[in-house]
C-alpha cells in the first residue's frame, strides 16, 4: 500500500524575539497574554496541516479555542482578525479565500521542504515571486541590497502575470506615471544604485494630484506629496490582485516619507500580491531598526523586480 505523502511540517522555527515583535506586543497589549497562545496555535495549525496556510472557518476557531482555558471561539476569531489587520497574515487572501498565510510562512515552507521531490504552492495562494530564494538575513541587515534568484523545488504560476492582465496593468501604470512622474533617481530611472536614489526631486513637468487639481512646476521646482494625497490614490482597475490598503498601512508604520511612498506604490504596481516588496516588510521587522532607510531599501527591491 502506497504511503500517503505528508504535506505539512513536523516542526517549524520561531524567532527568539517573537514576543518582542512590535505587532505581537501591540496585539498582546490590546487582547492580553492569551493572544500569544492563539498566534502560536494558528502557526502550528498552518505548518502542521497544509504547510503554508490554514482555512480560517468557524470550525477552525472552535478547535483552536478548545485548547485554551480563558479564550472562546469568538476571542480567537477577533484576535486573528486583528493579526490580519496588523499585517502578520496576508489581508487580501484572508478577505477573499478566508485563509491564514503570509509571504514569510510560504518562504519558510519552501525552505523546509526543498529536499522533497515536489513542494507545490497553489497559484491562488502564492505570495512568493518566481524570482525569489531564501536570502541571508545578516547580509540584508548590513547592506540593504539582498540578492534575489530562483526558489528551488517550487512549481508556481505568478498571480498577476498573465498575457491579459499584465499588459493591461502596464498600460494603466504607464498612463498614471505620465500624469504623476516618478522622482528622479528612483528605480527604473537613470541610476540603479539604491544608495544614490532620491525620492524628493520631481521632474519639470505638469503634476496632477489624485484629486484632479493641476499645478505647473518649473524645472527647478518639485511637488511635495502629502499623506492625504497618497491616501487618495486609486489602483488601476485591471483585475490584478492587490493589497493597496495593507501597503499604505505598512509604509506609514515604518514612517516612510510621502515622496518615497509615491515611488514605492507605482513601482510595486500598487501593492500587487506576490511582489518582492511584501517580503521586504518582513525583513524590515526582523532587522529591528538596523535598516535605517526602509524607504530606499524597499525601492531597491522594486528596482530588482
């Protein structure tokens, strides 16, 4: 009789500073120490089950709460929804498919199963790009220029790269870029050196704000973007799966200036799912402030993608 192939993992690594993570501490401060047990229980279910995601339905909440003394199913549901809101789990996939997963979890699953003959991630749930591999965290923290190559033993189809939607997305972003030019020196401009990028200089063209107001800019002038204008930007309606709200939340969390926010939004296709930018946010959290210019680091990832 053929042996059933195991999909999940027997164990998974946990950072020693998991409790000191800013998002985890925020949830614990709001919901109490029991929130930590719920987060660890959810991670255990993810890695032990499918390996990289778990369906978050009512039965899941009941089963998870059955192992807790002071929390019921409603508490579990509320705390995990808060974890999704704070970015610990991917908000777009949770809202559309009611699953708990993240780019970090999927990368860990790929790394842990690289010796298996097949480690297939469902294209509908995939958050790791085809051009990524496990990167050395120490090099990322020191240089902010982590190198990307192929993930091994993975057969995936990127979510937002199809013959139809890809061309539409390019056309939409091209039109948006003409109306709202990128800062000079940003990725895709005249220089590819992330250390020399400047997201403050605006080209000497007419600038149109998201509210439709036009302002004439001289060659030496520059348009200073504000948080309100950034919040008023709208992703193109091309069918590409995005998490634009989550992108804005993370950019503000790391206190990235509006000028760099604008460049990152355009270069990441308004927070397209599967973009290397999302893994960059996890790297920033793990660095605990060692990456002193998070905006330029994210722009460097956008340039390499």
